[in-house]
C-alpha cells in the first residue's frame, strides 16, 4: 500500500464481517510488524491487521470508515499523530483511535484524549495482555459512544424540530437554551431571547407571580395556562409545563415546554358563540310560538271591538292595545330574524371596497368626535366571498361601537387588512378603555349589553352574519389599551 492515495468517499453500505479490522498507522514498518505480532498472539483469526504509513491515506480510510479500530503512531514523519487526531476532530469523524508513542508523556496523553483518542499506549511497554485489554476497551467504548451520539442526535432533532417551545432556564428564570420554535411561535430572534427571563414573556402580572412563586417554592408547574407576548406586541395563549432539575454540580435549573393553544382557544370561543346563538334561537322560537298564539287572539279581539265600540275614550284604550300588540309582534319578528341563520348571497367582493363603504357610513360619527382613523391595507384588491350589503352592516356595527368607546379628540380607530396563504384578516381596533375580561366571553350573547339604552342584539347580529360568511371572529382587549376585533375570511384568488 506504500505510495497509494485515493480520493475521500464514504461507502453507502458497510462491509459485513465477523472479525475485527484494525489499521496500524505508523511510518516505521518494523514497529508495525512488532505490534501486529502482539495482536496475532491474542487471537490470530479474530483480527485482520493492515498497515498504513501515510497521513493522507490514513485520513481517507478514517473518512470512509474502512476499519473498526485504528492504532496511531505519535510520529508520522513531519506530521504528528495528534495532528491527525485534530483533523478528524474538526471533520466530526467518530472513529476509535488508540495512540502509540515511543515513551510516556503526560501532556501528549492529555492532548490526545482531548481530541478523541480512546487510549494511550507506550510501545516499549506493549504486551499481548495490554493490547487485548486496550482493544476490548476501545471497541466497547466506541460502541457506547456511537449509541450515545445516536441518542443525542435523536433527542437534539426532537428538541430542534418540535413546534413547541422547549427551554432550559437557570434558577433565576433566565433563559440558558431554547429551541427555534420561539421564533415561529412568538417571533423572538434567538440572540434576543437569551437576554430575557422566562416570565418576561407573560403579559398578566398575576400569572407571572403565580409561576414565580411555584418555582421558588421548589414545585413543578403542570399545564399552567398563560397569556404570552410576541415580539411585535401581540398576545398568544399557551400552556406551560416546567420542572426543577439538578445538574451534576448540584446547581438547580428549570426545564420546560410551552405549547401554543391560541388557535384552539379561538375555535372554542367560536364554538361557544355558535352554541349560545343556537340556544338563544331555540329559546326565541319557543317564546315566539307561545306568545304569538294569545297575541293573535288579542289582536283579533281588539279589531272586532274597534268596529263595535264608538265611545271615544274607549277607542283610545283600544288603540293603545292595538299599537302595543303590533309592537310585540314586530319585536318577535326581529328576534326571529336575529337569532336564525342569515340568508346571504355570496359574490366575489373586494375587501377594500367593503371597508370603504363602512368608513363612509360611519364618517359623520367619526368627524363629530374628531376621531383619527389609521388605515393599513395593500393597494391590490384582496377578494373574499361576501354579501356586500349585509357584511357592511355587520362590520359597521363593530366600527360604531369603537367610535362610542373612544374619547372625543383623543380617540383613534385602526383598520388593517393582511393576507396569508389561505386567509384575509381584517382587524378593527380602538384605543378606548377596553372590555373587562369577564365580559369578553359574553360579548356576542343576545341581549347582553353595557349600554344604557341598548338591546344587546347588535354584536349578536354581526356574529350571525360573519359566521354565515364562513369567517371567524376573535376579540382581544386590555384595560386602558383598547379593544381589537380580528375577523378572518377564507381567501380566494383574484383570477
């Protein structure tokens, strides 16, 4: 093999063998023969021993993993065996190497071990017994290291590729390590998150205090629901699980997972709204049926009495009964209309056109209160399937509520349109006083209102129309910062 040099390659299929293949890398053939004889004395048929005198050839064999074990002489001409160890360490090669040297040297031993040598032997002290022990130890350790590396790669891939945020923090809750899911879930760059504490992500002070208290008391945290802030100031809803561990040096640290359930919460909220509307609709239909029958009798009786009674003062009372009967009948009709599914005719419509109609209809209110309007949407039309007239009225109700919530002169309403691959997202926000958290879940309930003269049907009707457009609505609000309605429509292509 003297003078042989081959290009680097890695075979796709390892050679099947029962004996152990050993390569002795030594520029002195006499030393090679002596070492080979020692190995043959151990078990002649169990080991296949080959010789390699050159650095480049040895590196190629290691890259192609041609052998199970490598004996490496410290001296390889102008290049030392440690230099070869450094090279395979740089290349990330995982091959078992035993370093051979002419005499013992503690610093060489430590350096060789640092760069991946499994054992260190002095040539003058070699014997079949020492070689047998070293070979057995090297092969066992190599197998263990391969299994350990495989497990490390497997769990590292799980750590890096999971969609949940997986983190490690010190006992002061400062991030030590976190996977890339922090970028996709919350929008934080990896370098930026290293300077934050875990609880800095929590938006609610009571949740921050509760989590910190449990950790400081040495308790694990299981499935705690928290509001999280994103890098751009939005909020997401998550479940956090954290456990307290102790490393080999006795230092405590926290490891945990954050699972994003924002979409699940939105679905739950949408389903809850739909169930409330359905329940209200059933109640209205029952009441309408029970009320209309006696109401019809009253109406017919009044009409008959109006024909037979001519006294003026009695006719006034009959007129009052007739007017209120009609009013009750109209209210029942209105309730049936608002509680039932909206009948709409969907056509391809530009979302910008709908917004223009809404703002034009609300312009008087906006002007009288000197409200600022901040609009953000692209010039290119974003198309949705909509009943333009009914959708305009439904969304106008949200805009009017926003104008009523903000202060005169200081009020601001933000309207934005964005597009994703599958959705058109409309956001209508205000800088009003916000809605208390306990009221948000009831916001679309029929007859629920905080207005003095309101009936509580406006948002209920709006939700009915929006859901008829196969759209979803979500509301977020914080005290003193305002309220934001997010309506997500299925997108259609312009073509």
